[in-house]
């Protein structure tokens, strides 16, 4: 069985997303539509007399531009077993990042094992990162290699991948109220990513007179705790140091500004956190 682990972030909460994209193969079979197929070529370049591997996924579920996700593609063997089953992406779209499961590396294979028995249906998984500004309907070329009755064979297939646009706010502020303990200390502000991917995320604070803000490592901003990227459904936080010895106990508003890049476009998000300075 393939392990569909992805390299990535260990500080994601329940919102984190590493999802499979649903396929419509079942609907195609029910409706009687003919699944996509291709002629098989032997290792000598000749043609087999019958199609031995059939692609059952003509169209995947939609991806959001700028997003990353696993897609699954269904296959069926007809007339003979297909051993040592491997799938690779052929000539991906410019800017698309293709990744396979960690235990196979340079290709993807079946979920159950590397053999697609006669009549069996199984799926392969491919991780795709779609760049922003991708056209709305993309074809993905797939090359399948396998061995049948000792003969090496290969087939080329095409699956369609719809791409939709992202809409909504790029991120959300999770932490809206904080309280100091003593006259100085570190404050953490939680944020949640909504857009598929934001890079170079930075936060600055504009305190009222009497409150002094210091950022980590002597910088003029603070960044996210894990790294400077925020993906959709991912929560992270940024921390800064406050010295409130110059103000009386009470409630204060701290304006926040978060800057980032989305693709090649600069973005800005403004928020406010309510600070409660406790009585010593």
C-alpha cells in the first residue's frame, strides 16, 4: 500500500488540509459513458490486440488556482493482469508542480499493490500544485507502464482537471483579545489561511503611546512561528514582545498590519487586537 504522506508542516491544526480530490468515474460508469482509453505499445513498439488497461477517470474534481492537493485516478485491467503498474505525468503544464507518494518517488502506483488483476479497479494518487492564473480546464497527460504475461507495455492517457478561482478574504485573525501578565511579556496572535497560498507573511503592530513593541531577533516585523508561508486551512501565529510599564491598567487597542505576497501580487490585511493590561 502506498503511503500518501506529503512533506509539509507539522504545526497545522484540525483545519489543515491534505485532501484527495473526488473523481467522477462512478458517474461515468453509471451513465454508460465510455471511459478514456489508449492503445498499448509493447516494448518492441508493436500494438497489442486488445486494450489491457483502461482509465476510468475522465475528469477529476476541481482544484483551486494556487492550491495543492492529491488527486486520485481510477484504473481497470481488462483481459489480463497488469504487473509492476506505474504511472507518471507526461509534459505537465508550465508552473504545475507534480509530486508522487514518498515510497515510490519518481512515479505513482496502485493503492493496494503494484498489480492490477484482470477486472480489478484500483486508483493511483498524484499530488498537484496549481499556479495562480491557471486557465479553467487543463488536460493532464498520464503514461502507464506495466507488464502483462511477461511483456512490457505502455499506454498514454489524458485526464481533465478543472481549475476554479479563489474568492474571499485571504486570511483571518484568530486571536482578538490578549492580556498581559506583569509589565512585560510575549504576545502571540493566531491567524488562519483562507487563500490557497500566501508567502512572505509579516506582521507589524502600531501601539499607543506608552506601550513598547519589540520584534524577534531585532527585526522591524514579526513573522509566523513555523515559516513565512500560510496555506489554506492552516493556522499559525506571530509573536512580539510588549512592555506596558508606561501605561496604566486598562483596555487598549493595538492596530495590526499583515503583509504578504499571493503569487507575484503584494497584499495587505489590517486588523486590531484588544489588549487588557492587568492591575499588578
